[in-house]
C-alpha cells in the first residue's frame, strides 16, 4: 500500500520558515508498506521524487509497480511575467519499479489529480493549474491541452482552478470528468482537449456579489470564487465572462450601472498584491483596467499594503456618469487578531465624472487614509454621499461631492460598528439604512442621526447586504451572515425570516449579497456556499410556464445557481406565480 502526503495549497508541518526554499525542502512525499502497515518506507528525493507535496497518487490497474504522482505547491513561483505567474512549482512523476525510482514526466505545473484509464491503462490523465495532460503510453510522454492566454484550461470565460479529482469513464477513455478546487464539475468527451460545464444539481457555490439589470430582471450577474458569470434567463443558465485581463481570479466586488445593464465594474485582487479594478461596457465580453494602486517605495510589500485598491463602487442613481469608489485595503490580521500599527486602511474616496473611465481623489484630511466598506449616493443629489468605515471609524457624510467630509455618527453605539452595506431609500432620500457586524441601523434625516433596528433580527448576526423595494420604501430585505434573509413591510420596524426554499437546514446560511429588480418583483440572493437563489419570477420567454400545482403556499426562494464555487443550470426548479412580492408578504 502507498500513501501520498501533502497538498498544493498547505504548508507541511516540517517547514522551517516562510520562504520558497523552505517550501521546496519541506514535506514527506510518499510512504510505502509491504507488511500491512506495520512498517513504512519513505519515498522522497533520494528516490527521484524531487517535490514532496504529493496531492494525488494513482496505481496502474494491471501493474502495482507502476504509479503516477501529482505534485506541487502554489506558493512557489517558477516564472512570472508582467505580474502573471505562467509556471508553477510542481509536476507529475512516474515510477515503474514500485517507487524505488521516480521520473518527472510533467514539469512546471501544479498537478492536482492523476489517473490511469481502467479500460486501457495506456491512457492516463493529469490535471494541473495551467493545463490538462493526456498520455497514450502509460504516462511516459504527454500532450498538453490548455489556453496560454488565460493561463488555465476549461470552458471559456471562467477559471476552473486546480483539479481535486479525475475520473475516466470505464467504458470510454476519452470521456473524463474533473472536479475542481475552486468548484465545479467539468466534462470532456475528446480526451481532455475541450471541456464543458457538467454541474447541474451540484450545490455549494461561494458567491461574492450579485447584480441585476435595472431594465431586465432576468439579466443577472454573479461573481463566485472561480469567476464572474452572467445569466439571461433568470439563473437557469450561466455563461462565464472572466475574459482577459481578469482571467486569473474571481471578482470579489461588482457594481452595475443603473442606466446600462452592459456596463459593469469589477474588482480583482489577491493576497499581498494591490487589487485592480476593471470595467466592461459590453456585458463582459471584453474588459479594461480602470485603476490600480502600485505599492509605494516607502511601503513594505506584504501586510501593510496587502490589497490596496478600489473595492466598493456607488453609481449616482440620478446621473450614472458620476461614480464614487472606496480605496480600501482589505484587512489582514496578525497572530493576535489585531491589525498591524503600520497597516494602511485605505486611501479614502475617489470620484469619477465620466462613468468610471477616470478617477480623482474626493477626500479631506478626515477621510484620505480611511478604509470604507460601504458607499451610498443620495437619489436626490449627486454630491451627497455617505461612507461607512470597515474599521470602526463610523460614518462620514459629504454634501459637496467629496471636497469636505464630516462624521455622522449620532445614535450609533460605541465602539462604532464596522459598516459593510449602505442604502438610500430610492423614493425618500431622508431614509438611509446601514448594516454591519453588529446589526442594522436606520436614519430618517439623511444620515445625520441613527437608531438600531432589532425587532425580529438577531443583534449578534452581521448584516451583509440591504435592499429597499424601488416601488415601496416600506419593504426592506436584509442578508445576514448566519441566518439567511429577512424582510420587513413596515420600513424596518419589524422583520420576519424569508428563508422558505433556502437550504437553511445546514444550521446556518451566510447570505452575502442581494439584488432587486427595478419593478420590485424579483429578488436575488447570493450565499457563501449554496449558490444564488431567486424570489419571484422574471417574465422572459426562455423560462418555462409556471406549474400551478408546484406553487408554494409560502413566499420562498428558488435556486438560481448551484455549484461548488461555480454557477450552474437548474435541475430542480420550483415555480412560483408571478405576483406582487408585497402581497406574498401580507401587504
């Protein structure tokens, strides 16, 4: 029996320090026993297995002395060009003598899965970060199938990530399934040369953000861990739009132009690198870089600057050419859970007057080093903006487009809550809702004074998103960090759970994003681990006609996306009659 040890994104227990060389020196490799586990022999560098982080191991089905090993570690870059890693520390190794000697047969890619085909063991596969590989001589030589421009493989417009498992059809060696680390199942019917999504009914998507077209409630965008996607039929089918240059990671933040459903802004960032903001004006077919903040010469790369960039956007509802953005540095906490004293929280607020093409700071001395987690522009005035600190500095308000700011915290508890969501009531600019780690707050005077809303809400559950019905400001929906979604039909005086249909049987359901159509008839909810769900039925011809017998007796969500880190077509679809959402809540 053989046991492989290690995985591509975790350090080994015997790693001495944080360095590339220490990673290369760490790990155990493969262990072998020939006496039922009483004694073990380590097979490592002395046997030619130069990389000891072995995430996958597969034995030839007809010869126990022949094995393939998939190895690698993502923290060690072999080659980097223009900030994009094109090669990785890893590869596939082959032994034909029971592990006594190993030969590296694939180089410079993190290999997450290897397998021989049971029907014809001459056919073998290896799944990597950059490509999929196929051998037709039992693993000795390999063909590579990938997309060098995207630095990955799989269907266009998405970033599958590193494979976790590989399965070949026992009746057809050219039919292969792959399950991926950042999510999703993929199918190839031509031996790994091309791939299609094969994830219907497979739940588990980690969603970051959802946006719905103001003019078409069936046109919805979602960013999940493996990329950004669009649906044109209310979530039944999804198309990947992580096209160059945003192919390397998921968009962690989205903002949709309220006047143009094809104009979208997205933020892509990764640890210890400044984030970059991108925009598309054709619905995601092409993207352009908006702005990126390089690390200044006097700032040490790492925790202090971490991921500085534009992370929050807010379009003016009455003039979408005016856009505000928060230049936030994502928080990185130390060993004791405290933020470093040298940590740069942010660069305050930026403003664009041409729809996001160019940006200028919109700060005074009180905001220019702040990190804001939420922004909202008044529906009556492009110059009136509220900004909520992600770091406990409270709320700030400007009435002159960002030339001057003042604290606006009357009524907020001390210490001030971390603010993650802000929204003006579309029909009443005096009503503002703010949510964060310690609850939901309301202002009735344009953000001057605040009071907490607690009736029906757990005060210890964080508020991740808030939307107000555009047609009735009394109807409010909130997404919570643990308990799913809630709604109020009296402006927030009392909330009720809105979890019918959501998979809350897991014990808790982090709901992280909400998006409501301009007619108030369709609500989308993005969850952290259960995909995107929809409340209400958009009127589009692609959707099947509602089935009266399947109409639920209570208001509830229906699944719009299911997938482990990716978005899927629906398999099980519960239909609801199209009717006013307010009536479904008793209005």
